[in-house]
C-alpha cells in the first residue's frame, strides 16, 4: 500500500508546488549526471539526424512522381512527420528512461521503497529521471513544423490551435506506455511489448489516409496513432472539426484515468520483496 503521508501532513494546499519542487530536484540531478557524458549528446544528435534523413527520404518517395496522399500536400505531410519526430523526442527524454525501468523495480524489489515514499508512486516512477538525448529529435521536429508552416503561411493562431491536441497526444502516449509498464507486476519481461508499441507508433510518420481503410480503423480506434500525430497536425492546419478535437481531449483524459486505475489495480497483486 502506498503511503498518503504527504497529503495527511500538508493538506491539499500547496501540494502542486511541493510536487514541482520534487520534480526540479529529480531533473536537476538527472541532467547533471547525464551531462558528464557529453559525447553521448553528439552521438544522439547524429543518430537523430540520420533517422530524420531516412524519414524524409521515405516521405519523398511517395511524392517524387507527383503522387499525393488524399488531401495532403507535401508540406502538410511534413507537419505530420514533424509531429512524429517531436513525439519521438518526448518519448526518448521522458518515457523510455522512466517507464522502461518499472520492470527493474519489480524484479529487484526496489518498488517497495517507491511505494513507501510520501508521494504518488505513479508520479515517482514517471518522472524520476530525464534524458537530454531526446532533445535533438524534439528540436528537429519543431524545425520541420516551423519550415512547413512557413511554406503554408501558418499564423500564430494555427500553432496555438494545435497546442492542446499535441499535449493530448503526449498524454495519450504516456498513458499507453505506463499501462504496459504496469503489466510487469504479472509479466516481468515486457521489453518486447513496449518495442511492439514503438513499432506500431512508427505508422505515425505519415497521415493515416496513407494506409488502407482497415489499417486506418486500427490506427484510430485500436492503437490511437492518429490522435498522436495526424489529429494534432490537422488541428494546426485548421482542418480539424470540433468532434475530433473533443475526441482527442476525451481520449487523453480517459487513458490517463485508466492508467491510474490500472496501476492501483496492479498493486493489489504486487508481492513485496520484504514479505
């Protein structure tokens, strides 16, 4: 059982500020440790650059003979690719270094110490560290979106309208990843499962219209890849109707709520290493 001492001791007032202070301590220590290996940043930059060139080349192959995805120009497809690259940077910096370690905590019994801390265990497991090696991907994603937006003459209002769907995409991806991580309570080795998820998310490089109808249904209603890249891109391009906007927001909230409930459910089956 998790301790609720934090709330009992301090009450509800100021809880957010205390969690933010903990977050600053977590990330400050993590970045200081990571910057001791600065060569890794150069390697991450080159890796991201090579990956980006490959993605651009793959997209170029579709458009080199004047073929276009239905209702998607080259620049608009670049927006989707930029969203995917930005999302990839987010996953590398925040999700992979934290959520992939849940299985280690279960195997080594260190989850006991996490559960005894006077803060939410989900918060601790999700934010304990940060990796700057995802920053090149995030930067390249922003550059691609900015370049394509300039070609399409997008305005500040366009970028503002795409901000919330982008945040919803981040939240949805986090919730899916954390839920898979929580299954390590029963299935200790889940690395292959998270790799399958990352493989499926590769479909987000292109607008969902690029895929056959059956795949579009799968990537929208089963694995919501469309809500991670295509829907935010449509919002930024002012092509998203209110129903899809509400669907993206509702999905993010629902997945986050389900991840919390699933984690609480999974902890009922956790056998403490000290018991």
